[in-house]
């Protein structure tokens, strides 16, 4: 009984933590039309898992390092030349996913449940995971405190922002690395499906009842939080898969709020 | 084919003795095998209006990006006056409808930073009301920025550029999609500004006649500077006529009809006039 409540409490805390830290990253993905970027990073995180298994290194750390290297690669390539970033993301997402799968299959002894990484298991969150989430939260808080206005200006028009003196590339790179770090970390904890959903769906839902960027951020956090609570509650009472229940709860918020007309 | 950078008699007396705000020397840039800019030089002084014209694909936007520091040329260099403050008005900006943002907030986000701390910054807000008033955009302040019309957006973007009290104002196709009335008003306003605030103004245009009325120097770009100088002399040059063809007759309207010896461009805004034949000869 005690164990039972503990894993539920951990799941709740972890879920709420992830909802809170994914909202600030998610709103800018929505405003900058980069929702595909998160998916690419999530796919390439699988490459990190297979590399970690191959090299027998710590999985969490390997995934984080690989994701951040790939994020940096996407950033550099998209700033240097020619290929549209959409095409680039498509190529990177699927080639790194394929490479990850091939690497895993080469290791005969290893049986790995890919489904586990797609959907994760929020009920298996450990104390270490909670600390990592809290640490990421602090990083994100500091970054946004310092660069909120810069991020808004970059979203409006990167060239104008640069002429006006914003360090566009530095801020963008920091944002992308934070995003990669957060996705890699939470993918191992709650799976690709849940994390990409928590990034995109709450901000999309919040748009209908927000008339400033700040309100949209706060409402996204609130919707993410309520989705985690609602999803876990439903999962506990009706014996449903928790990750998927959370995603559906967020989608329900989105659907309901679509009925409302946008305030501006 | 030569650029008349040394041809100083086109400038008014006052600009002769001032240091240029920005000076580009022998810029070259290629994208792959395609040479986009070939040995392009120019300079802009305070209170001077320079208009960059040229056909599509002539490298106007590329040159602008180099001057703004957004692109690095393959060779050549750009010298800016120390602490040069640039106000930039982009041609158009697209803002995703998912971003809730009023016109007012958009303008506030452009305010100049006065004091920069690690987490806190202070902004100078004194100019906001002034330019909102002068550009008549007060009625737009509470509206979503995504819902304003083309002409309104131009005024908002201009206001944002002016808020920063720039030394140099750079305008990329400022009158695109604006009607003749609006164009005239805008040019009139810019002319007032350069006298009142002393801004240097660089604008890109492919409109050939209205632009030139207040311009001190026209630069005609077609990968290289094919001709430059006072509007009058440019319009008569063979290179210009080769580039723009027969319709260049319309150029005649920008002539000032005043004696430069006694009147060094310092008259007020009342010499903007709409040319009756303007619309029919308008070309772009």
C-alpha cells in the first residue's frame, strides 16, 4: 500500500514537473511553427539509446548527449545553407531513427522494448528522475527570465531582432539545446508520445483564451498540469495506460477550447 | 559601368564635410556560381536620402543585408560610424496567428534598451507616444498585429524603427502595396524627419518616379552599380535608360525646379506634389 502511493506520488510530481517545463518550450515551438522540430529530436533520441546500449554507457546521459549533438547539428546546418529546414528535419529524424534501430538489432544479446520508449512509463519515475526534472526546470527558468523578450523579438522577425541588437544566434542555440536536453530527459521517463504532446497540445489549447504571450504561457502550464492530473486519475480508476490518458486529457482541453472564439 | 563615389558635386555642401554613417567598399558576393554583387561601393551621410533602385534580382535586398550586418560579403568591407544606431523597416513581416500580440506590445518590444543588467533591462519609452501620434496609428494599438492592413503595417514598422532614434534609417521597399496618396504622405514625412532629426535614410525601391523627388542620390543597381548620382543626372544617363527602357520618361517628374545654389534641400514638406500622370506611368 505504501509502495503503491509512492509510485503514484512520484508519477504525479514528475508529470506536473514535465507539464510545467514543457509549456515555455512548447509555446515558442507553436509560435515559430516548429512542432516538427520536437518530433525530430525525439526520434533521434532513440539513436542515443542504441548507442548507449552498444557502448554500455549510462542510458540517460548518452541520450542527452546524443540529442544535444544532433540539435546542434540541425542548428548549424539550417543556418549555413540551401536545404529547407523542413527537409533537413525529415532527413535527420528518420535516418537517425533508422540508424538507432539497426544498431540495436546488431546487438544480439539485447532485447529492448522500443514501445517502451515510444510510450514510456510514467509510473516508473524514480527519485533521480525527479531531481533531473527539477534541475531542468531551474535551467529553463533562468533562461526565460533573461531572454523572454529576446525570444519574442526573434519570433516576430529574426532579422529585425538582429538589427536591433538581439544576439539572435546565441539565444536560438541556447533554446534548441534546452529543448533537446528536456526531450532527451523526459523521453526516457515518459516516452516520445507524451513529451511531444505536452509540448504542443497545451499551448495550442491555450491560444483560444489568451490575449498576451505571457497569459498564453501561464494557461499552457495550467492546462498541462490539469491534463496530467486528469490523465493519471483516469488511468488509476479505469485501469488505462497513463501516458496515453494524459495525452487524451490534453486533447480534450484543446477540443473543448476550440468551441470558444479567439479573443483576438 | 563605373560608380561615381568620388563624384562629390552631386551632394549638397553640408554632406561634403561629414563623416559617412556607413560606407561600403568594393563589395563582392556570390551564391554558388552566381555573382550577386560585383564591386559595389556606396556611402550614406547624415541628413542624406539615398535611394537604391534596380530590377528584380539585381541584388538590392542582398546589398541591404550586407549593410545591416545580416550577411557577410565574399570580399570588400563595410565601415560603420562608431556606435551607429540603425533603424530597420523590413519589407514585410509574417507573424503566426497563434502568437497573441497587440500592435502596442509589438511597438514596446522594439524600445531601445537603456540599461542592461543580467536579468533586468530598462527601456526608454519617451518616443512611443510621439511616433504613434505622428504616424497616426493610435487607433490600432489594441488590435492584433496580424489583422492590420498592408498600409497600416508599414506605418507600424516605421514607428518601430523610429522609436530607436536611429542615426541611419533603412527602409526595404517602404511603399510596396501602399496607394499613391499613402506613398506621398510617407515620403513627405521621411523628408521632414531627415531635416528635423538629422537621420540618414537609405531606401530600396523599384518605384521609379515618386521616390526620387526628395532623393539626394540615386543608386542604380544591377549586380554592379550601373549608375549613380543626383536623380536628374541618373535619369539622363544611358545606363539607366538601358536598364529601365522607354518608360523612364516618367522620371522627369521628380525634378525639383528649384535652384540648388540658393536652396540646399532645406525647404519644408510643401514641395511634395502628386504628379497627375504618375499613376499611368507607374511601373514596377
